[in-house]
């Protein structure tokens, strides 16, 4: 026979628990009961709401000795309170390893991994290898400026190993579209104009 730390007694179901602030420690009264929610043999967990800035440490008893398991991920805080026989809800310290990111091509949003705190959205700051120095996002290199490469006669970097052939094909397409190129040739002395 065992009751929940906070919730149902032996064979009892959990009720409604809301934690608004501060430190709350719940330990079940024995095997089969949970820290929050149902007691041993109870049929329902009830509902638990934990404030956004809280982290949850959790564990289980084994032969009367508390076995600490860790700090819950933000999304698992409530479930672990309802499925372990020990839980400690307290203000999050956003400690080492707690920072995580939601990443897009231009921005990253910093979150705490242990609570629901959002630290804000910022633009990426890239190093010389196109990696964001804050979140580690790897950006693709900037696209090549194909116009200046062709103007400088470097068709290989634009069109690949068959650059000259591809450049001629592009020129033919442009001529066919009605875009003509003016070509000037130097005449040798004493050569008639053709």
C-alpha cells in the first residue's frame, strides 16, 4: 500500500496539481506509487501543471534508497513527475549544457533544454568557414558570381570542364534569341577589309 507524494492515496487516482513558483519536492510513500498523481493501484494520473521557468530533477527509490536519474528535458518535465516516485520541481538555473537552438537559414532562437525559457532570436554570425559562432549552423558558401567569371574569360569555373563548348552553346542560344555580339578583328597592314 502506497500513496503518491502529492496526489492519490493507495489505489487512489491523482487530482489537479498546479505549481506556480518555488521549490516542490514530492516522494511517493512506497513502491507502485508516483511522486505526483496516482497511488499504488490507482487508475488515473490526474493533471499536473508546472511553471515555465521550472526544471525537474527525478529518480526512483530502490530498496528505500533514492536513485537520482537526472534533470528532465523541457518537453518531458510533467511526464517524469507522473512516472517516477521522486521529483523535485525548482527554478531552472539554465546550467551547463542547457542551451539549445531552433535554427533557420538566417536566424537562431536560443532555448533552455530543461525549462520553457526562450532567450531570444538573433541573426547568425558566421566565421570564415561559414559556421555560426553562436549556434554552430553551417551555411552553404555564397553562390558564385557567374557573370564576372565569364567576362574574365574563365568559362571553366562557370561551365565545368567543357567550358569553352558550353560557352559557345550559350552564345549560339543568345544569337538565336536575337541577342548579337559585336566582334572586332585587327587587320594586318596591307590587308584589305573583308
